[in-house]
């Protein structure tokens, strides 16, 4: 099962990199056209993409975490957060993209939601 999740996680990360490359180069795609037909589709996409990436990464690293004061932080949540920050802030330097604080907020909401979801699932199975 772990091997399957590893493959899915890797493929999902490659998918996100592909979407970022498409967006950064300004290439139009059926995928983007579909997202535009959904109200707030872009924001929902950010939420789902980075929430799912966070969820998979936490599982792949077998829930490894560290304490920061009294807060438990999963290692891969930190990785996804840094990745999101770099990706979103880099848009200031790409002519086909513009930085959007709402996109960044949707990314962080996805990360937070996935982390809380993992905590709930983990505590449910620990009982």
C-alpha cells in the first residue's frame, strides 16, 4: 500500500509541476479552460492541489513531525509550504503570471485543511 501511495504522490507532484509549467509559459489548455467555467475554479484548484499534495506527503513520510513550542509540525507540511511560497512569489518575475494573495491563501487553506484532516484520521485510527 505504501508503494502505491508513493507512486500516486510522485505522479501527483509531477502533475502539479506540469500545471505550473503550463501556467508559467502561458500555454492554453483544456484543463485551464475547464477550470475557468467553474465559479472560483482557480481558487478551488489551488486549495485541492496543495491540500492533496500535503495529505499525500504527510502519509509518505509516515507522519514524521517535530515540535515547535507546543505545536506539532509535520516535516512535509513545511516542504509544501516552502514550495508554495516559492512558486507563488516567483510569479512576480514571470510575465505570463501575476502574484495573487488570494491564490496563496487558497494554497495555505488547502495545506491547513489537509493537516487537520490527517490529524483527525490519525486520532480516529489510534483509538
